[in-house]
């Protein structure tokens, strides 16, 4: 069992965070998430917009982030990804969190809010090669954000992932196909010389699973977008 030593200020912050979650809870939204298959142990239906507002009051605080994560609520999971400092959060903590992800929503939040900005690229390689689609979704979400911000430090990691058997798990494969499509779309926006290579890889995935038709659609939409943009200039 992990033990986190806290001072009175951090303990008070934890109470305030939980109280603010309670103030923003939304029963109908929580129920709609359950109906959509987003199964958390506790879910108050608080919007991500409101969670971001709450997080701004406490970031960056790794001790508090670990404490709110341990509560095991949907809202505290997401808040942990927003409160943690990506520059100093320990890779052991990130690994622990990745192994505890209960939904694709949290995979995307963790990838976008935290993994995208951590200083060690090895974690992306490990997540993509894990065979766990929760982890792969988080990694592609992180890469999407990096590529959108014109950060291509992990270009080779992304390209290498196209050699993996991404179709090997049916669990959340459609969600994986979408996250791969988003990363690919942002990538070719600035590396359109690799369009044919990417389409060749995606076509191979489609042969293995129709779910990757979603990846193909996202990439084609991006290609059409920048072709129209170029023709209008």
C-alpha cells in the first residue's frame, strides 16, 4: 500500500476539492454516462469545464494529485491529471495510474492533460507497445496534442507504433481507431509527404479489423481539408 504524507494545508485542499465537486454534481449527466457505458465506481457528472476551473486553483501539486486520484471517483481521477505537474510527476506514479484506468474517457484525459507534457518519451513507447488499448489510447491522445502544437520530438515513436499489431485486442478497438486517426491527422498536417505511407498502414489495419475504417475516415477528412485550403490560397 502506498502512503502519502500530507500537511494540514494539503488535507484542507483535499476537503475543498471534494466539496467543490459536490457543488457541481449533475445527476442526469451522471446517469447518461452510465447509460453510455462509462462505468466508474463513483460519478457525479461534473463537466470537464468545471473540473478545469477547480483544478486551476490547486495546480501544480503532485501530493494533492495523488490524494485525489486515490479517492477513485470519476471527477477526482480527471482532477489528478490536471493538478499533477507533468515536469515532476514520477514515472512510477504515471505507471500506477495507467494500470488503474477504468474508462476510455480517462485514457483520453490522462493522455491529453499529462502524458503529452511529461519529459520522458520512453513512457509513450511503453504505452503503445503494451497491448492494452486504454494505454494506447492515452498515448495517441498525447501524440495528437504534441503534433497539434507542432512538437514532433516523438515522431519516431509514432511511426514505429504503426508496425505494432494494433488490431490484436478487440477491447475498445473502435476508440483506439479514433485516437490513432486523430494523431495521424495532426501528423500529416505538417508531414504530408508521408500521407501515402500512413494510408498504406491504415489500409492494412482495415484488412484486420473494420474498426480502422474510422481511422481512414478521419485521415481522409484531414487530407480533404488541407487540399481545399491549399486550393483556396
